C-alpha cells in the first residue's frame, strides 16, 4: 500500500514535544533519523487507516543482566489495541528491500527480546489475561510516498514458552 502525507494530531503533538526536549546542537545519525521517520509513518498509518488505538510508543523494559553482567534492556516500538487485542508492534524502516525484506531483521533473537519486553509490559499493566499478538510494520520510502506493509501476527511467542522467563511461576 502506498500512503503519503499521514499526519494525525497525536503525531504532530509528539513531534512538538520531541523538538522541545531535543538539543538544537545535537546531530543525529542518518539511520536513526530514518528509523524515527519510519516509526512516525507507521504510527500514523496504524491510527488513521487501521484504527489502532496507540497506548505507548518506545516502551523500554529492563530485562535483568546478561551472562557477562551487563544490563539488558528491550524496547517495543508501539503498543496499541486493535479492537480488543493488545498488539506489540515492531517497525522496520529501510531505504530499499533489494537485498533483504525489512521484516527479516525481526529474527528469532529480536523476537525473543520483544516477547520478553511485552511480557514485562503485560505484568506491569496487569493485562496478562488479555489477548495479544505481535505485528511488524515495514516502511520503505519511495518517490510516490512511503510503501507501508502491516504484517499482523508476524510471530508467536509460544516458541519461547519453555524458557524460565516465560513460565507462569517466574
């Protein structure tokens, strides 16, 4: 699907707030700017065209410590409701899909990280019993606007259920 000029009032407000808090002298890496632009585009698309109700953007969750003692954190790009289903959305923005499709970057390691952060979110918000799923939105900038693809239910966290982290007694 091609969509250009997606601008919801919520997105404009978020952009104004980001501008207020961002240092004027800070320069951002091109890939970070591309990622932020893709997340804004995905957010607008999900709200304006798919009817999602966004709860939070860029949810960060501490996951504990790794094998070498380093702090482990995870981030979920968007948390929203699609009707009655809680949806954890990963946004992948690329300049091209010539070599590999953007959604391929959501590999098993990334899926596990997202699933762990989603479980933490569900615990914190006390919504463990609500239905949920994991979506991926891909954004490819183009001459006629962004090419956006919504991949509902891109992965399932049952593959991680045997993990100590996901057991109900954990």
